C-alpha cells in the first residue's frame, strides 16, 4: 500500500473505514438495502429519461432539465455506489491513489452539476409563472442548452480545482479514509502537511456551489410565491403552486443534506455524523428525483400511462 521514500512512506493506495466497524450480518443487510435503492434509482431515472424522450407532450424546458438531472444523478450514483457495495462485501478492499482521484472528480462534477441544474429548474419555474407571456421566447432551446452546459461546465471546473488541491498534497503513512468513498474532508485529514489553504479552498468552493444556487432558488421562489398570491382564484393558485411542488421538495432535501456536510464549521465536523448524512445524500436523495417527479407529477404519470397503453396496443395487433 505504500512506497518507501527517503524520509517517509508515500501512500499509493487507500482503505475505506466505511462500514468496517459493523459485523458481516449488518453489512449484508446494508448491501441488500443499498443495492435495492441503487437499482431503483437507476431504473427510475432511465424510465424518466425514456418517457421524456419518447413523449412529445414532455418536450418542454422543465422536462428537458428533468432529463438532464436524471442523467446527472445516474452518473453521480455510478461514481459512488458500486464501489461502496463492493466494500460492504470486502471491507479490506483498497482503492488506488489514481482511482480515488477519479472517483472524487466524478462525484464533485455531477454533484455540483445537480446543484446548478436545480437552480436552472427554479429559474424555469420563475419565468413560467412570473413572465408567462414571454416564456417561450426566454426559455428557448438555445437558452436551455446554455443553462445545462453552464451547469456541467461549473461542475467540471470546480471538480478540477478541488481534485488538484487535494491530490497535490503529500500523503504519508496514514492511508485509512474515514468514509465509504473519496471525499474532500476525510482526505484532507490524512494529508501529512498543513492543509489550511486547502480547507479555505474547499470552503470557498462549497459556498459558491451551495450558497449561490440556494440564494438564487430562494429569490426565485419569493417572486413565484408573490405572483401566486396575486392570482384571484384558489384553484388557480393551487394549480400554479402544483407545478413547483416537486422541484421544491427535491431542492430542500438536496441542498439541506449537502449544506450540513460541506458548510458546517470544521470544529463541529464529525466524520461519523458526516458519513451517516452522506448515506442519505448519495443513496437516498438520488432516488427522490424519479419518485417525486413520477408520483407527484400528473404529466409524467399521464405520459407513462400513454406509453404503457401504446405498448399494450402494439402487442394486441
């Protein structure tokens, strides 16, 4: 796991502490539960992307962003959960230095991409409710592609900054990561040098990718609520808010979990607590996207019904 140096031993592999403190019975239960949630997440997101692609009724900006979010969530879970499942079956399994850097890169890229896609979805709802007459002009195909590309671009650039910052540090002797995947804070704790500058970089990036999107979404919803309250009929207000409800639920849980982990002061940081919240953030939250948008959204349910009916008719012919 290590390579002897002149005065110290340099780490070439890491070992996840993860769930190693649990007995094999508990780990087996976790494996079954997490594998089930993982498969549900993958299948749910694939179904959403397929429905949106095939049903022309859903070829709108809101569902374009939803399909982009589903693809991003799928890539995000693929970067983390397969190795986590493998670690549950084999707690002594190591990850190479390069693979750890790769995992962190994709985790950050798609995690940050998700944050800004949710912001773009909030902006879409703001335009639809507060400026409906200009909606088609403002949220054209070009604008949607630019917003989605910008989200991914920010994710890529922030991931490069973070990965370069963390893996530019020397890691000597200590190779056990107090987590079940490669994340910034647990890795910084292993570095064999002062990490103050790196912690500042991590905090600044965290503020930029969490506080900024949250502030933009908050402003969007303040304006949305103000507009909805001006609608004369109760039925009109209910219908307007229903178009935002699914997005709002996902936003609160997504930003809430991420903020607890990444914006918490170092003095209050508990790796055990962060690990528990990370399970929610990496395993459960990605499942909410397909569940919330399929169960709470009439248009998606109607599109799924039309797709099943069309398939049934084809079999009958």
